[in-house]
């Protein structure tokens, strides 16, 4: 039965291929053979073209500046510019990227094969990540707006992934992420301001500000650990039970942390806390994000990490199969809290200012939406969800509060069509993404 | 020294006495059966031995150590593996992952290994892969290695569960109705599997079963539970002809 189904599908595919337009078919055939390395090279070329001749080109197409977000925002602000933006995107991004990616496929495939065979996986990943960063850096060099957007996307990816650990891999429903984020943000902020800044409340700097960027990673890690300790307050009472209890306790936790911060005058109370040095530049955040993705990816692929999925699917079964369920839940939850804390610390040092109101229910719904849009139990899904929703938020910014009607409706549609999210329960090996494709 | 010794095991659920003064002694390599009508307390007995329920009174001594009050995963790590009546497989996970997860207590690479993918971890995970494949081969489910269990045929799921329990490398295996819900063909298959693992791995096996044919075929000694108490114990032939057993299963003739 299944075989015949597949046969029919194959037949349909063949039919489509023969009836499809020739150039499209040719292009599809060609692009299929481009490895990740080739695409990165193409994207890098496109961004270099944009940074060197983007502005004159944009002017030539009748735009008054380089479109910040591929012209997506014109949909609401000035629909008349859409055709120009489309031409711009075609000429600057798509065509050069395609040409470079396809024409270098031979070389990049050989390079990818070499790197796969001769280099250990982490080195291979680092090379690709470096190339990706170079692309994003050049892309961001056009406007500060893009740098800020990229920073927020990176931080969102960290938050989404860490929440997916709890809500997806562990199968609990945690609402405590804004709380964790704020603990991390405030902890790291207090440390940097205390050590490296002349502040009215915390006094003169203790260490030389020159050391700041070097100590900053340690401060972030310490902030992450403090967050993990705070997470114990949720974990200990709720893990004795299952189901809704964690959701309620974690929601309470978020509110408690928020009102605690609002009432602590020494760190600014509801007015917020400022003066953080802006250590979290784009490369710094990128490195932390890669580290976050890498550790979570590793964790979810190890038997130790998969134990949390076993606990989710059947706790009694897991317990009878030698899995220490309490320990497993604790590890996963505290690990998730750690990364949320680090993400919070980075967030504080991007903005140079934080206030308790940032870490409220709106933030929670944002992160939850990213997790459930992207897909439970999938690293790739979380990344896609974070990027997708952050883009959508930017895109709908002209709609002001109306976007909080559009996005939930979109979420409802996703939930109806795909209840576990767009890319749920798929595990993709990083080796498969990076492998040569000839 | 007996492998497992259960003495005067009693459990109350509120006012209900589910099991009363249950005794059993296992010599290594023995295969025992536990039968009884629905609700007789068979699964409850298993749950007490594996630590899911804590007995109200009584002792469970495994290799000279009293295991009452220990956590289920600790008891399992000591070498008491079990299967469940309703299997309790992990529905999103592949067959291979099931077997590897049963080796959880043997993980040595720790959190650092899990987070950063150290060489030590890769070595151990590869080792696990090989061992797991051995068990899949043993139970003849190796061709489903990378499939998610949910879509597999019922008989295969049962075998996967059995393989998972074996991956603990147990000293005693507790099987809770391994042929429940099977058609006669699958059932004969399962009997063969149990006999095979008994012979090849020299395992001690404790079997709960409803189907007389299975128990009579496999077990050396059979106990019969009714309302939480042992009403009969003996060889299959003795049990078959025991009046109280027949009475418990079929009811008593009443003169009208």
C-alpha cells in the first residue's frame, strides 16, 4: 500500500518535472548541488555588493535609502515603493548570491568534503559560523538598525532554545523565562556597574574599565548560575508533581521577581537600572549564541539529555529503566535557566538600560510564541521560530498595538494546522547541514 | 543465597488490603509464574518489588540487601528489570533511543560530556550503540532501529520493550503480561522469545500471565493470587488440578 503511494508520488513528481518551466528546473537542479558553504559564500558576496554599491543602486531604483529589511516594511509604510524594493532585492541579493553559489558549487563542494573528512566537527562548525558571522556583520554595517535587530534575534534564539528545553524536551509548561531573564540581566548589570563604572549608587569602579570586556564573559556565566539558583525556587516545589503545577508556580515566579525588582530602590525600582557599559556588541552576542546552540544541540543528542524526553513521554517507564527522573528534570530545568540568564545579561548590555516592565507577560508571550511557532523538540525549529517571529514583529511594527492581534491570529492558524509547531520533533544533524552535495 | 527473597509483603491502599503476606524466593535461573483473576494484586506485587509502590510492611531482599524504600531507578540499576502491561514506551523516540536510554545508569561522561560533546562521550555513545544493536539483534527487531516506536506493529513494540528491559543487563526480569492483547500467532512468537532469552542469558524470570498455556509452557513453579493472598503454589500440573485455583477462576458450583 505504502509502496504504491510512493510510486504515485514519484510519478507526479516526474510529471511536474517534465511539465515545469525549463529554466526553473535547471535552477532547481543546480541549487540542489550547492552546499551550505556555497550559500554562505553567495550571501557574503551579496552583502559585500550591498555595502559597496547599495546606496547608489537604491537611489537608481527610486528609493531614498537602502531598504533596511529587504523592503518588507514598505508593505505598510509606502506600498508604492514595493516594486523598487523587489528589484533592489533581486539585483543586490538574489541574483548575485545565486550566481556565486551555483558557479562556485564545484569548489565549495570539494572544500566541504575536505573539511568534513579532515577536520573535527567543532572546527568545521566554527569555520561555517565565522563565515555566517562575516555575512551578518557586513549586512549589519549598513545601518545601526540592522545591528540592533540582529542582536535581538540572537538573544531571542537563545531564549527560545532554552525555553524549548523545558516546554519541548521536558514536556512541562514553564512561564518563568522572563523571570529568569530579568535575574540574569540584573545580576550581570549589577556586577558590571559595580566593577567597571562610576555610578551614583554603586560608587567608583573597582577594577579598571579596560578589563571590562574581558571579565564580561565571566560575569555572564556567574549571572547564569545565579539564575539557575533562582530556578531552584520553581523546580523544588513543582517537580514533585506534574502537569499544570509548574505552569502556575513559574508564572507566579515571574510576577514575584518582577515586583521584587520594582520595589528594590537600590537598583532603580520601577524606573529601571542604567549605566551598563555596552559590552554586548554583535560579535560577542553571536559567539554566545553559537555556544548556546552548540551546548543545547549536544545535550539534546546525548543519552543523558534524551532522558528528559523519556521522562516527558512516560515517567514511570523512565524510572523503571534506571533513569533518575528527579535529577534529569532538575538538570534540564537549571540548564535552561542558565541560558535564559545569560541571554538576559546580554540583553542588558545591548540596551545599556533595563527596567522591570520589560520582563513581563508580553515578553513571556513573545518567547512562548517563538517556541510554539518554531516547533517543539527541535533545535532548528527554535532557531526558525525566533528569527521568524522577530522578523514578523519588525515587519508589523507600523501597525503598533494591532500587531498583537495579527500575531496571535497567526499563531492560532499554526496551532490548528500544525499543533506542535512548524519544524517539530525533527532532529537534524549538523553534519548533514554542512555536508557536500555532489 | 537466594537471588530475591520477598517476605510477608503487605500493602494497603487506604482501607483496601491489596496484597497480604506475600512470600516468594528466587534461586538464580528460576522461572516462576504468578497468576490470578483480575484485581488479585499481581501487578501491585510487581510494583512493590520494583519500588513504584512502597509496601506497608514486609521485606524485599535482593542479593542480601533490603530494597524497600529505594527509588525505582536505583532498584532497576541493581538489576531488577521489568516490562509493563501497557508497555510504557516513549512515543516520540526511536527504537535505538529506547535501548540506549535503558543504559542511563552506566553513563560516565557526565554533564560536561553532554554539553560539550567530549571524545569520552563519543566513545561511550558508540559503545552504547553497539551494545544496543546487540540487543535489537537478539530480539530480532534490528531492522526497525531508527524508527519511532509509535508506528510499529504491536508485536514489535512488545519486543522493543523486552529489549529495553534487557539492556539494563538485569539479574532478574519481571514480565507483566507480555502477551496481553496479542493474537495466537504473536503469542507463540512471544513464548519463543522468552524461552530464548531464558536459555541464552540464563536469566531469572518472574512472569505474570493470564493465558494458562503461556505460564504452563514456561514456568517451573506457579503461584496463584486471589484477593491479595496466595491460594496455591506448585508445579504447572499441580496448579492445573488445584481446586481452589479452578474455583478462583471459574467460580464454585452451588447447589440450588
